[in-house]
C-alpha cells in the first residue's frame, strides 16, 4: 500500500510536468531550458523529460545538498543559487539566451527569466511559491498584497517585438480535460516501461506529523516528493 501511495504521489508530479511540456513547450532538439527548484518533485520530472527530448537543461537548486539529485535526474548544468549569482551564471552558459524558463517561484524570478530568453523563447509560469510563507504555514495578508503588486505585468507589444511568449499552467484547473490527462498517463506508462523515467527521492510522514511535513516543505531544504501517510496506509 505504501508503495502504491508513493507511486500515485510522484504520478501527480510527472503528469504535471508532461502537461506543462506538451501544452506549453514545443521546442526543437538541443534547446536549452532553465528549471527552477530542480531538486523538487516537479523539477526532477522536468529534468528527466527534458533529457528524453534531447534538450540541454540548467537546473537551479537552493543549496549544495541538492546538486547530486539534480545531476541524477539529468541536469546538463547546475546552478547553486546559495553560492552563485543565478543570472550571471546563466549568461555564461547561454550567452544568446534561453529557449524556455520553467518558473514556479513567482515574482522573484519571473522578470529576470523573461529578460534572459532568446528570440522565440518561452516563459512558463506554473506557480507562485515566493508569495507564501516559509515559516509557520500562516499566510500573511499584507505580504500577499505586496507580492501581488510586485508580480510583473508584461507588455504584449514589447514581447511581440522580441518574439517572447508567456505561458501559464495550473494542473488544479485542468482536471476536466480528460483527454490531456489520458494522453499524459499513457506516455508515462510507456516511459516507465522503457526505463526512461525514474522516481526521485520520496520522503514519507505519518499523518500525525503533518505539521512537521509542512515545516520541512516550507523550509526549502527538501528534495524530491513529500508524502503524508494515513493509518490505513
């Protein structure tokens, strides 16, 4: 039962990644993409899918403890933003710019992500993690309001001149698209069967330790996927 729960948990991250790619990132072989939070559940899935597609990847991690998992998941380059200047390193790796940026952070990286695209590049925003608390789990209404206004508003005219694209993606509001979910699940089954996809690290918590699981998640120090288990599991 526990193994099944783990598989279902990572299935969510993988389907999320597949849909983000298939719906949002029609790129060419040898494209270079930037993946934020590369050692997380979705980040690990994005790195593997990118490798299978023949793309070069730049995985961004928050500390040196996460470098190994990003390497194992197939990152071509890794930037540890706790020790390196993120965008200066990006410019060294791809002086001409990125073909795509996959961003779940929100306002803290969206604007710079757009600035570092090459012509015909795509900024894919799939989350706004930076707007939520890192401690105690209690949203701060004032912070949310401030961060809302700090979130960049992109001018379609300026993006048109540079051939940039902004794509947003939220799996929570896609469950009515059974056709997309079915296609993504079928792809997953085939890739697992062929050994093209591997599971990232999965850490489980008993339901009684839900608070600790949330604290760990908000700390930004975890890797892979976190799963809560009920007594029935």
